[in-house]
C-alpha cells in the first residue's frame, strides 16, 4: 500500500510538472514540501503517503475555520440539495442574507456589498468604485503591499518583481512607505480617489503599523475627501484576535475587501463592502461591475456558515489565546538564538518571524517540513517566516510547532557555528 501511494504521488508530481509548472515542483521539492495533499482536518493535512503536517501556511489565511471543516462541508452539502451557483444577473436570497450579515459584523457604517470570487477581484472592484464615486484618478498604495495580481490590484502591489513583466500598468498609482504618515500627507492631492492599505501587511512580512498610523491616514483622507480602502483579505475573520484587524485601532474605512477565509476553504467567494452613500454611484448604472461567479448562491451559503462558525466558537478569543501561547515560546527563542531570530511581529495568529539574513527563511522552511510543519518564508523577504495556522489550532498543536521551531533553530545555530545565546 505504501509503495502504491508513493507511485501515485510520483505520477501526480510528474504530471503537475509537465502540464502546470515544473519550477513550482522543483521549488517545493527543495523546500521539502513536495506534498500531494490528501486528508485534511483541523489544523492538519496529510500527504498522500500518510505523512502528517500541521499547516501554518493555509494559503495565507484561507483555512481560518480549519482544513475541511465538517460543519462547513455540511452547509455546502445542504446548499447543493437545492441550489446551483445561480444566475448572477438575478436577485437571490443567499446573496441578500450574506450581504446583510456582512453589514452587521463589519465595523462602523459599512453596509453595501459587491461580491466577487477572489481577493484581487475584490480589490479591483474597490478601486473602480473609488474612482467612479469620487470622479478622481489617483490611487495611493504602500511599499511591500499585496492586493492581488489582477488588473487594478496589480498596479497597487508594492513589489517590482510582480509588476515589471507586465508593464505598462494602470496609470495614476503612487507608492509611499508603509507606516509613514508624513509621506502619505505629501502624496495625497486634490485628485486622489483613494488610499488602499492592508491594516497589517501579510505578504510584505507581517508588518504592523505604528499605533497612530491608521487613524492618521483616516484623518488625511477625510481632510482631502479621499476614500480609505482597507484590504482585509488576509487579516479578516478573526485572524488577528478581532473579527477584523482594523478594530484593533478603532478605524473604519469607506470600503473594505474580504475573501480567502470567507469561503471556509471550500468555496471561493469575496466581498467589497462599502458605506451607503457610495451606493449612489451604482444608481445610474447598476450593471457597471459584474462577476459571473461572484457571490454565487453556494458561495454565499458557505460564507454564512463560516461567519456562524466563527461566532459560535468565538474564534477571535481563541486566536488571541493561542497567539499568547505562541508568543511565550517565541520570547524564549528570541533570548536563546539572538544570532538567528531578530524580531517577532504578531497580532493573534498572524505571525512573522524576522531572521538575521535572507538565507534562514528557506532553510528554516525545509527544516520545519522535515519535522511535520508547513511554514513558508514570505515572497517579499526570505528572511521572514510567516505563520498563519488555522484558527482552530489546539494548544498541543501550538506546542508541537514551537518544538519544531526550537529544534530547527538549534540545528541552524549549530550549522552556523553559533553557541548558546549567540
């Protein structure tokens, strides 16, 4: 049986390499993560050969309610008994129900929703809505930002490697340093339609802003009649210990985008949620922005089940509690390995480990994989390892991850010729 599963795995990797991406297969093999996902449950995934891993990558936050959550699976099965995806031009009760629920749980006076399929599409919609509503052209974004690879969103990515092969990009986009209010103040003009920000940068390396930053940007936007867009695609739905990360600072945007975990790891859906007065833009042209599969009836019913699960199981509180457990372990490692581990960036279960050089991230990824943990360095900065496990992770699983991390750092320290506390 083991030989059979190994043959199946080798054939799947061969076919993936031949028909999809040989470089992805090569990269994953080098990282020790040439996994063919099979069984999925809670915080864990099993390779088709039976090897178990604790998943601390989760597609950058897709699996907040866990891998293959039984409650969400049951909700989707129930939906399939009656519904298909629906016809996107027609009204439907699942769409109305989810939009109403989003209005109830999002901060402040966010009320109206446009649905999509993925985060990039949601951010495209946000930028289009901002330009259409304000009749202004300029969009300000930040360095190291990540908002997706689609048209408008690609122009707001703060990393040249993602952008350069596809130029010229959309005009009217200006980049400023993340966390720098002075730079933001200089950049905003009378023609700035919107500022788009991640409250905490994910792909950029779990960059947490200064405490006065989001409120300062809000004030600048108000002063210049500029809309503020918060991209909560990674940070939303309890990831940081609050339902939405912006609640840590008490700042309400004009537009918020969500995706990833709204689909529960089972059905893709995204939402662009905005204040009611912005709805005026759609009154003369209600069909100006459409998405064939966005807000499908199946996706909306899954989204409702996800929100219900998060609320019923109080995942914000659990994420905060497990985050504190992780932090206690990280603090010990900071003291023990100062020559390797430079800084911990964390809100709840959105965690980034900053190491002293770029070689450590890829090497740590391999060592963690060898110990049964999926933990991958960030694309923007290989010196940073990002940890975003399912929010249902249990205390003993947190301890397993911390043990794997301690053993990996011990091995890296020995390879680097560092002594204890070096």
